[in-house]
């Protein structure tokens, strides 16, 4: 957290869209009230639709990640469909050039539909720009480790100090 992964993704998406690259997907963004973080929202690409992902004071029946309650229904309604690609207009074309998935994290992984969509997406011949949660306090996330192990996946570790260099590289 705090390395600027989402800031980097948003900058890359902006640059891609300016070049006419067709992007589809989602990113997560902090939700603040009175200067305090109260949760995270899903923001869809390209429509910009916004929906809750997690809240500090969410209903008790929502699954928990740390102090946050995860709105799995919202995730599955807004984020998951952006990872499911429409059929191409013709056999020799693509409807989408790049899929954005920010992020594959502990909150998102509370949804089996999300995991299934990510697995399916990685089987397709389309570039995916995504972020993965890192191990915390020695606790690895098996699904993220599985993604890192895929032959077609390149992982760039992002920190505050190298964020601009990673942007230039990508």
C-alpha cells in the first residue's frame, strides 16, 4: 500500500486512451470523508462508473479484510463484467486492445467469480495491465503467486522511488 500502483495504472491508462488504444477494465480508488479513508471504490474503464468495493463500517455479513468489509455483490456487478471480453466484431479483429485489472488483491479475492474471470482472462491472447497484492508480514497470497508463475506474465515491483521508471519501461 502507498507505493503508487493505482496512480501508475491511471497514468498508463490515460496515455493508452490518448493514443486511441481501446481499454476496458477497472481500478480501485480510495474513498475519503472528512480527510479520513472510509473505504475503496471500483471505477470502471472506460465508462467511469463508480461503486463501493469496501467500507470500514460495512454490514457485518460482508467478508472482512483487515478493518474493511468487502461488498462482493458490488464487485461482481461492476468489476467482474469489465474482465469478460465481448466477442470481436469480426474474426480478425478485437473489440478491446488492453484489459485493466487494478487490483488482484485480498478484497477482490473474496469473490470466486472474480477469480474465475481473472483465470479466463489470462488464457486469452490480449494484454492485461494489472496490479497484484504483495505478501504482507510473510503471508503470501496463493492466487497472486499463481498469476506470477504464468509464462505470459511479467511482474514489475513498484515502489515510490521506482514508479516513474516503471511507467517509462511499460
